[in-house]
C-alpha cells in the first residue's frame, strides 16, 4: 500500500512540471506582447519567449519521468491479472486461459497505462490553463470555464452507456468469431448432414447482431464529438466573438492572445485525448477487467468438461416435431425418447425416413419446430450441449496435415502419441496408420479411400472429450468386421453413450435398444422384442438378411443396400488397406442394386463424387 502511495506521489510531483509548462504556454506570450513588443521593449519580449521555451524543455523532462512512474503503477496490475488468469487456466484447463494471458491481460495493461496518462494530463493541463487565464484576466474564465465544465459533464454522463454498448459489441464480435471458428473447419460435415440453411441462418443472425451493436456504439460516439466541440472549439468562438467587449473591459491584447493559446495549444489537445482515450479505451478496459475478474476464486472446483448434469439422461427428446419447411409434412412428430448414460441405441428405418434428421437434431444442426431436446441435461442447441456430443456423418472429413493432427483435431489439450495409438488400436485404425507411415506422416485426403477416411474420422471422434457419439452411417464404407470393431470400441468408452444410424442388421443386434422409424410413428425396444412386436422391423430384418440370418451367394452373409443420394452414386463397401474382400459394391438408393465386381475403381464413386 505504501509503495503505491510513493508511486502516486512521484507521479504527482513530475506532473507539476507539466502544469508549469501549460501555465507558461499562454502567460509568457501574453507578457511578451503586453510588456515587451507592444510596449516597444524587444528585449523584454524576447526574454519572455525564452522563458516559454525553457518551460517546454522542463516540461518534456517531467513527461519522461512521468512514464517511469506510470510503469511502476501499471506493472503490478499486470502481474495480478496474470496470476489470476494462470490460476484459472490450471484449475479449469480451459482454452480461454491462453487468450486471457496473451491478449486480454495485455489489453488491460496497455489501456490502463493510456488512461492514466490521458486522465492525468487533462487534469494538470486544465489546472495550469485555468490558473493562467485567471492570472491574465479573470474575465477570460467566462468564455472558457463554463463550456469546459459542460463538456466534461456531458462526456462523464456518456461513459456508462458507452461501456455497455462497447461490451455488447465485443460480445457480438466474439460470438461471431466463435461461430465461424466452429463452422469453417466443419463445412464438409455441415454439407453431409444437409445443415447448410440452418448454419447460414445462424451465422446471419450473429452478423446482424454485431451490426446492430456497432450502430448503437456509433450513435453514442456522436456524444463524444459533441463534448469535444463544446469544451474545445466553442471557447475559441466565444473568445473571438467577445473580443471587442473584453478589450473594452480591461483585457489586454496580449491576454487575449494568451487565452487563445491556452485553448488551442493546451485545453483542446488534452480534452481530445481524454474523450477519445477514455471513451474508447476506457470502455474496453471495463469490459476486459470484468471478464478477467469473473474467474472463480481459488479453490472453486471447475465444472467437468464433457460430463452430463447429475442424474440427467444422455439424450432426451420431449414431443419433438420437425419438418423441412412450414408446409412440409413432418419428418418427426411428437417424438419422445430418453437414453440413460452408457446406453447403446441403433436407429433403423427405410431410406429417407428421417434417421439422419434425428441425429442432426440431437447434434443441434437443426432445430425442432416443437418440443425440446436435451443432451446431458443441457438444452439443444447450445454451446454446452455441443461440447457434450460428437457427430460422425457418412462423408468423413479428413484434412491435409499429419496423421496425429487429424486424430487429435477435436482435443484442446496436447495428446500423447501413446494415447493416439491406443485409440487407433481400439477403433481398428492402427494398420492404416502404419501403412501411411506413422503418426507424423502427411495425409493426402484425395489418396484415401472412403473407408480409410471413415476410420480416421472415427478415431478422431473416439479421442474427443464428448461422451455422446452420434454415428450417422459413419461405418457404411467398412466391412462388417471393421464396423463391429469400431462400434464396440465406442460402446466400451467409459461413461460413453452411442447412437448408431444402422445400415446393417448386425449393428442393430449389437445395440442395447433399437429405435424403428416409419414416418408415422416409432417402435422402441430390444432386437428380440421388436421382432415380436414390430412388423416393419421384421420386414427390415428380412430384407437385410434373407431367411433372417441366412447366407448369401457363395455362403457369404448378404449385406444391406445403403441410402441413395442420386442414381449415379455407387460406393465400395471395402477399400484398399481395409479388411474384407473388396469386391462388393452397393448402390445407395431406394432401389437396392448390386453392381458387378470391379465396375468401379476400388474406393471411388461415379462422377467424381466423394
């Protein structure tokens, strides 16, 4: 405490030199005119001008010492903020700690230093100028004092509204940046799930919100301009307009010139620095300090990442209805569903019945027309719910980079190589990693087959912190053995919940529960229960495996047709480097169709579509 008092005392003493410089800025020229040049005493006039020049030199020396004192005042604030941010980062292991340490603390430090400088400068400059005006002629204060007081009062009244609007703008800007940061890396996933309109609408809303905040901030910026005009420019007009009256009431010509020098050379610049510095930087400092101070006190436990609220279902849907457009027939109608943590659900139904729509709703990519959806007790859509789930669509996303970068893409913390390889072993991706050249090998997405891309995407999702995994036909390009290994790995994740849009009967048989969708209603139960109670499920099982689980040609179990995107779209089930014979190709379409082996390049598609 005493050290801070010493710093403030030094700061005040060095600022007095600036006050003396301001006083001489108007007083010395006035005396040079009245007592020197206008009186025919050139030497006296030059001497007073020399005094004014000496005041500038002394003031500059004082300003240099002021910077040292301000640094001693600001650096302890920076140290306290750094300690708080680092402590919060250690407790929460949050990615926001890096932003707080590298950006927000520096903003607070630099802005606080600037505010100390401009505020101190205005106070001491105003004192020096007003004392000088009074010394020259008290009548001069009538033209300068009231506008200056009115200007400061108007500006002070605008500070709180400015700070609120500055915070709204920063919040809107951060929300837009966070949204785009999440959307841009996942454009392929968004396209694969058909969520383009939903994402575009959400981004448009955030852009509009930032625009509204910017306009509101700009409107209040007009108040700053008005304050500067009243306190800095109006006194000049008043002095010039009242010059004849002032000269007739004993104010000398030198005193009038000195008053103009005080206003133009001292008050106007310092007031401009105060208005612009405190009006913009001050509101930013208020926002940043409020956010940095919002960190929980030491000892406060941080909420667990990726864990559901106590006793909350992993997924719950209540009276959910969804349709693609106001006049369209509902894809889902009054759907109720609750999955406890650790459950394994398979979703089955005819092609185009709404299975992928269901996963997009749970993931928050689509919003229901009616009803509520919660993931881990958190409302969907929301940032908290998004952290709880991971969606793996049919079209797997792999980017150019190393294998390790692709696998750890959904993790915010560094992932050891041993953990990456253990996850790859569990999912069935280890052989592919070895073929590519290890974790440090560069990945060329175009050189990978569809199945290989799915293996990488599955391993990436397995490594994520999200306990809820949504597999929307994410294994459709793998052979049955590879698919089983991946699904069992997700089902065994500690505390994990798995929802699979099934395209093989084996996926439904492995699940704890099966949800059958037929467009009019749903059926829910175990595989054996649904064989007894659901005619549609029996039909699906029969079409997937003739004679229930009989063998297909050459004694191999027959496999299902996959949903069709267009009539030309044909993908291989097995690709190079994957387990399986690599000979079966299955048409994605409402009409089940098997093409002859080697009609297509292994792992490719017609028309260059992938």
